[in-house]
């Protein structure tokens, strides 16, 4: 009898261990810490870095890791070194096409004048860039915007010397006189203007031609599967920082600039050049949808990937039939419940 009863007990324990309740309990556990990747661009969520509100919302320590560009941050997420990152739509589209183990969880901001093409005073139009040297952060939304600007304005890209550089290096190259124009985000664009440059184009102007640029939050699939409630808590905390920014843009910009060690007026201008859709609105098909097929963002990812493939920046065989499967709004749903 004893061996028989022992088998019954063991089977019962194993059965309980694999019930949905047990799996949910395991998935609901909190991580030891959350690692967030941020760039130097002023954004509302930096308010949470400044006052520690993300730690309070998540209930665990938060490690903020700075990266020079979106592609670098995405590589860190894929490598398991970062849990959640903010990155531009262009590097994210390329990363998804290349099957990096990440998923899109929210739009963090839509780019208008926060990214701009700054040129020397003698350059009056985008067409005038032929025969000149232009710099940009490789694989970024600014890179995509530059190539789109060439196409829209009939620029022969083969006649433009293109120099990919990190944002800070763009400014240094400008000061040395090595480049004639630079596409970059604030506060670097403001630094170029202070050094004698002028705005030739802002990314929002490309929307009328069908080129939409935005930033999103992505999460490691492994992290999200293990800690879905933590991801939703992160989005609630992000929503709170956006609301705080909208309630008092000037005060928020001052805090963000101080945290990033940047000029307040430049931070204010960059923030004003972004639109921040509420996360609840993002459940609409205009934005991310509700995991029920194509949405505005999934279509924009597809357009971006096709454009990159046309330019040879991405292999056509890597472009998926749809980007909808890479978007998971379950975390937003959890955040707004």
C-alpha cells in the first residue's frame, strides 16, 4: 500500500505544480531588479528616473543604462542585458525583421520636430545637399528620415557623402568643419544651431508623404513571459510621467534637463516636438490595436521595413508578411484595468 500511496501523492503534487494557477503564480513573481535602457533624448519617463517613482511603482530596484543609439539598446535587450528599452521605430522594425527576441509593448512618443536636419547657412534646400557631406546616427529614425527626405526631394543619394556617426560625434564633426549637415535629435540639434546651423527639415514634415516616425517601448520576451505584471506596472508608471509632463511642461522639462545634464530650453523644445498618445488610446487599431490583426503601428513597421529593403539596409527575405505578431498589447490592457 505504501508505494501505491506514495505514487498517488507524487502524481498529485506534480499535477498541482503544472496547473494554470501555479504557472500564473510563477509568472506573477517580481524580478530582483528591472534594467531600463534610455538614450540622451529628453522624454517624460526621465521624470521617473529623477525621483525614483519607477522603483516605487515596480516594487524592485531599477537600473538605468544609457546607450548612444536605439540599435545599441536593442542589441543589449536581445543579449539579455536589458529588460525594457525605448527605441525608434526604424531600428525596432529592423530588429523585429531579424527576429530578435523582443516584442513591442507601447508607443512612447510620435516624432515631429524633436528630430531635425540641421545644415550650414549657405544650404537653403534639401536638394542642395548633393555634393555635400551629411551625418546621422546609423540605423536610427533620423537615418530613415534623411533617406526619406532624399527621396521626397529628388536628391541623388549617390552624390551625397553620407557619414554615420553617434550624436555627440556629429556635433564634434560639425565643429571641426567636417560635415555640412546633420540629422539628429535634441539636444544635439540645438547644439548645432548654436554653432551656426539652421533647420532645413523636421521629421514631422515627412508625414504628408507617408513617412511616420515614432519611438516605442520593447521588452525582452523572456522577461515579459516571466513578469507580465511588472511590465504592466512599468506602463502605468510611464503613463504617470506623461501625465505629469502634460500638467506642467515647463517644470517637467527643467527636471528632465537637470537629470540629463542638458540645457533647459533645448529640453523644452525637444519635448514640445513630440506627441504622446495615452496608452489607453493605443488599444485602438489606429495605434497598436488589441492583438487582433493589423494596426496603424504594425503597418508603419511594414512600410519602414520595405523602405529599408529597397535601400539595401535590410534583406527582403527578412521582412515578415506582417508585424502584428510582434506587438503585444496585453500589458497595456493590464495597465489600464
